[in-house]
C-alpha cells in the first residue's frame, strides 16, 4: 500500500488519480518544495523531480500523484501557470501512452500571437473549446515570445472547433492564423520531398507581402530564430521597400522549417508568403 506524504494512511476508499506532470520548474525546486505546494489540496501519494543521471541536476519537470482524483483536479485548476520560485508552472495530466502526443491529433499551432500573450492567456483563450492537455508560447533564449505557440487538445473535435472559431480572427488586436500541427514524421516526409525539389539544396527563401516599414535587419531578426541566417535583404527602390525580400540559411533543414512555420505568419497585419526562391532570384541577394 502506498503511504501518502505528510498525512499517513488515508481512510476510506481511494480513487488514486493519474499523475500530474509539472514542468518549467526552477532548478532549485525539490520534492520537498513540490510537496509543500500540492499538499494543501489533499493527500499526496507520490512526488518526484526528475534529475539528470550523470549530474543529479533537475531536468526542470516532475510528477505529483494524489490519493483522490478530485484533489488532483482542484490542484490543476488552481495552480496551473502559477509561479514557483519565479517561474510559471506548466501542468497537465501525465500521459503514460505517448501515442496521442506523437500522433499530433488535437495539436494546433497559432501564429501571429501578440507579444503580451503568455502560456496562461493562451490556455484561458483556448480551453473553452475543449480539454487542453498542454499550451505553450514559444520563446527565444532570452524568454521573449517569438509570436507563435501550440495548444494540444484531448480530442480532435476541440482542435477543429478552435480553428473554426479563431482562425483569421483578432486576438489582442493581432490577426492570428491557426492550423493543425503536423507530427514529426509527417514534417520529415515533407522536408524530404521539398529537399528533392530544391536544386543543389538551395537554402534561399523568397518572402513577399512584407510590411513596407520592415527593413533588412528586422527581416534577419524575424527569421534567425529558426537557424543561422547567412544573409537577409529587403529589396528597395529609391529607399522604399518593394514589399519583398530574401533570406538565406546555412542549413537546408532550417530553411524548410522556416517555410513551414512562417508561410502565412502575420507581421504588421500582413500574412507573409514564404517559399524557396528560384536560382535567378537568389542572385539578387548575393553581393
């Protein structure tokens, strides 16, 4: 029989919940810290912070299991994205079977997010369409949002409803585009197909429908989040932007990822058109 932390034996029938996944943990969070946060919601049967086997340092996530499911549900509803040692906790029901997560079913990508939308705001916005397993705004190494994020629903119906209701709508005064996120295997297949179409592995992209206020430096910054950019140029005419430009990557894989994520991405209320450039167009970017 499992002993519950801090409360000894639990009287009555136990309907032990599945474990809660708790992510984005501060490196200093220990099992004792997690226990102190979750124990007020009810008897806890198991708590663990996952650590690197070689260094014993925290891997930034852990698991908490309650004796009763209603306690776990209450803790999840109350603590999700609340700060622990200055970092908002990411919480969801742990999935022992990774089939759903890897399949990509119910997983959507939201592009064009306002910079003030965080994980909690994303969760609050999309949870009204179905049970959300996870939500995440993608950030750079400095913690600054990149303008897109992911929401994973428990059912494909939730994802379909979110796309139907919010795709092409304004969210915090930003026009967002939403579509199904393709699983890794499907992206790899598309990448391989695109690679065959690119002669001599052309890593140069043609970007059109750019805001006229966007310069070459901003274009480089916008696309450098996907890999090392060897050159970026907005085509000008008498110091005025022509509304299109070119970006070249050092890696074909980085270029393919940029095409898949940035085509249709909203910049200045304009959906970008991103594709691999032709050989003649590539010459315009070369010195």
